[in-house]
C-alpha cells in the first residue's frame, strides 16, 4: 500500500483521477459479470461486456446488447450501482464512504475532489461532496417513488413497478439513458406525466451540482445576503436557452417530416423531450431513426455541447459554449474584455474554452475519419451521431451500435471515457505537472485571418 501511495503521489491529480476511472471500469466489468448477473442461457462476448461497463461508468447508455433481455434482477441492481459510481463520480462516492467511517480527508484527497468536480479551490470541497450525495439520492428516491406509484397501472405486480420505476429514476437522474423496455421511452409516448417527471430528473442531473446546491441554499435561507454565483447564472441561462432553441428547431424541422401525422401536443412534447434528452440523457420517446438528416446533425451539435460542468453529463459543457459565444460577440464589438451579469470573465477561462472546443472537434473528426474506414456500410450521418453521442455521454443512437466492428466499438469506448473524465482533466493528464519558467521571451504580433 505504501508503494502504491508513493507512486500515486508522483502523478498529478488529473492523472490519478483518470487512473481511478480505469479502475472503476475494471471493477464495473467484474460486477457486471458476477454469477447470476445474466439471465439463464444468456452469453455476452468480452468486447460487448466491456463496452457496456464503459458505457455504464461514463453514464452514456450506448450498448450493443438488450438490457432487459440480458440482465437478471440482480444484474440490474449491479448496473444501477455502477450508474451511481459513474454519475455521482468516483471521488464523490469514495469521499462519501470515508465520511461514513469518519476517515480524515487529507490534502491529496481534497485535490482529487477538486479536479474531479472542476473546482478552483480546495475550500469546501468535502462539504460539496456531502451536498452532492444527499441531493442526488434525494432526487433519485423521490423520482423513483413517484414513478413507481404511477406506473403500477402498466404492470401486474408492485415488484415489477418498483424495479422499473427506480431504474428509470436512476437512469434519468444520472443521465445514463439505459432502459428496461427495449425501446427506450417509446411505450410512454402519450403519457405526458411520465415524460415530465423524466425530463425534470434529466435536467436536475445535467444542470450541475453547484447549481443545485446554490438553489438549495437560496430556499433554505441559511446563508445571509446570499447571491447566485456567476457560474450558476451562466449555466442556467445557457442551459435554458439551448433547451428552448433545441425544442423549437426540432419542432420546425420535423413538422415537415416525421411529425406530419402527429397532433400539436404530441409534436410539442416530442420536440421538448428530445431537446432535453439530447443534452446528455439519451432517452427517447419517438423513433429517432425517422428523423431527417438535418435534425440528426442538429441533435449531434446538442450532444457535442452536452451538459453543465460538475454534473453527470459530458460534452464540451454549457459554460464552454457560452464563453466561446460571448468572446465572439465581444470581439465583434471591439471589446477587450467579456462582461456579463456585472462580472468580468477571466482570460484564462477563454483560453480553456477554446482549447476544449479545438481538442473536442479534432477528436470527433479523427474518430469520424477512422469509422469511415472501418464501418464502410454505415451512413456518415449515423456515424457522426454515434460519435457525438459517445463524446457527450448521451447514449442516443440510430441503431448502429451493435453493427460496429471491434475497432469501431473501441473508438466509441475511448470517446465515452474521455467524455466522462472531462477534456480539461484529459488535457492535464497528457501535459503532466505545470512547470513555471523563471523567464519570458519578448512578445511579438502574428498576422491572423
């Protein structure tokens, strides 16, 4: 143990986090292959089992197998356990158990928590974890109870309703996108109550843990002179605008295509649900293979953006997208600084945003080029959709996951893993420790554009 710790201290916190997620994948793979996990007579190949484990840890939802036709009740419980590990985060789960056994949280553990949740300060990270675990479990249990009591009309026994209700709640809150119906949420296409509950759970999971904590503090009135942080204001504004814009454009694009024969309220709910779900959750209430290429590409862009930082989702994240747009707007206006909500955005955050967007775009394009070579029979739009779904840890698919080659599945697994770890952590993992040079070179302008 001493040997392990000494070696771990040589790595940066970001590198250790990535290492821990590799361990989590191995642990999840073992959990999902325990005796009694599969239904009698079911066999799953090594690559498909590993793919499902990576998808569960990254709370993506892409899978080449049928969940309901593969796993027993015990297996589904193991899958929900893995979804908690991936959704809440490795350091969050670890810290939660450390707190239960009253273990002292040292400086190194606090650094790991800070990196895992994209925090800029060590102060309050342990309290952050306590709030995250409490809030997520409360949301999942509440959602599970509501769904269980309501969907009893669809099942013959309370046990079936409980299993499906809790699984739906956990899958929606962690934005995992796994389902037990075999056809996602299509059986509930006309059940707007279930859709509304699921959408609320998805939003609560994807909006960002710091936002939920600040909302809790606002309503509890425990903090005097409380004000929302700039992060919360930008996150909620961007999240809301993307949600509305996404629903509006899906409604317009599909009203002349697959939504032609639907009633107006069916169009609205289908558009709204897929706008919410495409941010990270991956659940669907409609056969998305009927969507036009234009809608598929637009949804791909939503999945590429993904959820908010320090949430259960992936992608480049909402704040990255917002800061990039704000910079473009201010640059066009001739402004040297970015001001919003009476605050100024630090230049380092602009650098980080464009670094994330550039790296993410390069990764997506590289993955697309590789899959165009290895998956020659699959349309380009379907491949792009699968790639952005994996990177955004969304889980939506046009039905090609099981048709991918071994190389294709490996590429998708890498994207899911990076999407869950986060591009900032991934960049720091490649870069190693930051060494400040004691000197600087003369500055010189370069012609741009």
